[in-house]
């Protein structure tokens, strides 16, 4: 997994890392939550398509903001808490980044299925699943987690690029409508 | 529809900024977290050319560097560290081994963001290894001189050696043993020797107990004694170090009058070289690092040996495959003496590390801290790799 360590060194300090089945994961404990959890969050969005609403956006913004005290070490924390906060951040991040690209894919009329409740129920399920995999997994689990993390990173990159392209256009449209 | 577009804009913008800040925080900003049970170990990362001290936190199972610096790829400066007596600070010794570079001791907080202290020592070509004797605020360092650092006031006192090129100080309860090496005496021009004695902590004077010369050792069949490996006996009556008798590994015991006895451990083969020593909690077993030739030419097997002092076969726990360097200065043990073993205060866990070894001496993935669970009959070994980056 050397090349993965090299790749993730561009986006992760790789200091506090999980060792799963004797294998070191290529990202730190917090980024394990972010990138592996990111892949799971993309699946959730794809399956449930939660309806875009101010309330749901607010909840996901809270999931982003909780990273401030944890990410900047304002509160004491151990390895598990680092991973959990990374994963909560991932849920918020994927929701925020996928709003606009999904709307563009489906046209102006939202075709989001209103399945916010099952989405809300399924989202926390990834937390214990990831921690159990880390705690009891062997070398194969380590490789699977690394690949899922890679998929999560790829998903973030695609979503980030999509937003970078579409957001300026959206801002321009809203500005013009206002004027 | 317009309201929804505002939601998209706010969500997308928050996501992009959030991820950017997350990546910046993870790769670029320093972090400290409170710890409980910890192990310090030196490491050298040839890829990033960083050498430093890492802290393994047993409570969380994670490794993080507490100090690191950019260093030369060849002959890097490897820092050594220990906890202060009260466990609240980390003492890091930076010994360059170069006459034109100063040596330094850093005092870092073990917890929280507190200020660090830096002590500059006179130049020296010698190295020193922990444990460094510490009594109250006084820390003693042995190099080509003896230094006493007051960790509270920052005062540094030094005393030059007479008759030897370097000195090792070995704490043993309330008193400090010393081994002064490379003795210079008339009539011993072709002979190397070392002197063993006690340090007076008040005036830094030395009280010699006995001297040992290579010719004395050779006449008793001992081909090499490990100067860096001296460890006090559990009852404080003397010292023991690792040695070689012909091609066999040996332990040489010294009492206050000189050489006492030689013990040849029952190892599973010939050619073993022993490194640093540590006593078991009951004083019946000596733990040490052991290197033997590997199955392939140019390879060696690094193990930790448990040697019953009163006889019986030694138990080996395999650690890693090494590629030994050619001997330096005709010293056949120039590689293995740097491999140390340390017993946890509760007597349950042995620690050893390959984290500081050079790129050519072992595979990248084997550069790690190794913990051996002595309560496990199978001697489970846990490997904690050295920090891959410099900050979280």
C-alpha cells in the first residue's frame, strides 16, 4: 500500500494512524472517518436522495462545524473519537457537496425522493460498522478500508470539481435574478 | 426554486471551504493531546529525512512524534529521550557526535501546550544513551565530559575527564556508576581499556573501582565486551554487560573488585550478538536484543532473548529481519550495541525499537516500535510503525 501512503500524504498528516491486522492504514484516524465514511455517505445519498431542505442543511452544517473543537484539539480526544468526528464530518460534507451537482443531473425540477427519515436512520449505522472493522479486522480488512478510503477521496474530488464548475454559474444566476 | 438555489449555493460553498480547512488542519497545524500510558522511542524517516522522538500511547494505540527535526540522510543525528522522574516532562538529548557541532538537551512538556527549554552543551565527539541519571532538578549527562544540568534554573556545570575519551553514566538507585572508556595510559599504547567506578553527584568527582584492559579480557577468552551495555545488578552489588567469548554470546558480571563471572546463554545456535540488557522484575532473567545470521547471506534475524541467569535455555522472540552494516573501526559489535530493550515499570511489557535504523539496515515497513507482552505465553508482539508524517 506504499503508493496509497504516498497519495494520502498530500491530504493527510498520517500521524495518528490505525493499525488493522498489522497493516498501517494510509490515512490518520480522523481521515479514516472522513474518507472511508465519505464513501459510505455517498452511497447513502445515492440510495436515499434526502430532500434538500433548510432544516436538513442546518443539521449537516452542524456536522461540519463540530470539527472545529475536535479538529483544532480544543477538547481532549482519543483515537475512537477522532474517527467518529471524522465520519460525522464526512456525512455533512458529502450532503453539502452533492446538493448542487445532483440538482443539475436531475434538472431544475427536483426529483429527490423524500426519504429523509430512512437516510437519517441509516447514516449513524456507518459509525459502529467502521469501528468494528478497525477493531476486529485483519490484513484484508485493512486493504478494503484503504480502497474504500481511496474511493471516498475520489468522490470528494469529483464533487469538489463539480461544485467549482457549477457554483459560480449558480451565484451569477442568483445575482442576476436579484438585480 | 430560488430558495432552493440559495440552499445549493450555501451547501456547496460550506462543503468546499470545510474540506479545504480540514485538509489544511490535518497536514499543516500542530497538535497536542492528553495521554496516559506512553512509550518514547527515537525514529528516523529516510523519506522525509526527519529524525525525532515518537510517543506511543498505549491507551489509544497510536504513535505520534513529540519532537522531530530535518537531518542529514547519511549519519543522521538520532535523538534519545526519557521521561523526567515525575513523568511530566520529556528529556530529549541531541548528540551530534561531531566536534564542530554543539550538543543539546531539550525539556518538553509531556502534556499540554507549555513552553519547552533548551540546554546547550559543550562540543563533544562522544554519544550518550538513556537512561540519564536524574535526581531532583539535576540531570547528569556523560560525554567527553560530565555535565550536570539544573532543569529548573537552566544552569549547566561541566567537568572534563582525565585519562579517558568518554564516559557513560548509569543510574542505580541513589548512586551513579560510570564506565570511562578509551583509557589512555602509559604502557597500554596498543591496548584499549575501560574504568568502572562511582560518580560523586555533588562535586562530579570520580571514584575508580577497577580498570579492565582488552588484554585482560582476551586472556580470559572474552573477545569483546559491550561498553554501552552495562546495566546494574538487581541488588546493586555490581554491573553486567553483554560480550562475546569466541563466536558465542556471553554475559560478563562485574562486582566492585572487577570481573566476577561469565555466563554463556543457551541460545539455539552460534554467532549471536547481544545488545542492551534489562532485568526482569524478579531479577531472575535478563532480557536483551539478539542478532544472528539469517537464512540468506547478508541478512540477520533480530530477536529479543530472555536469558535465565541461573542456567537453562534462552527464549527468543523474533522481531524483524535486518541487513547488518559492515563492522566499523574493527568493532564486531558496532551494529548491535545500538539495539536496546526496555521493561515497562509494571514488568508486563518489553519494548525495543528499530525506528532509528538506517535505510540500508531494514525494510521501510519494519522501522517501528515493538512491544512484547510478557503475560502472553506465546509472547505476542505488537508493532507500532514510526510516524509517517510530522504533524497530524
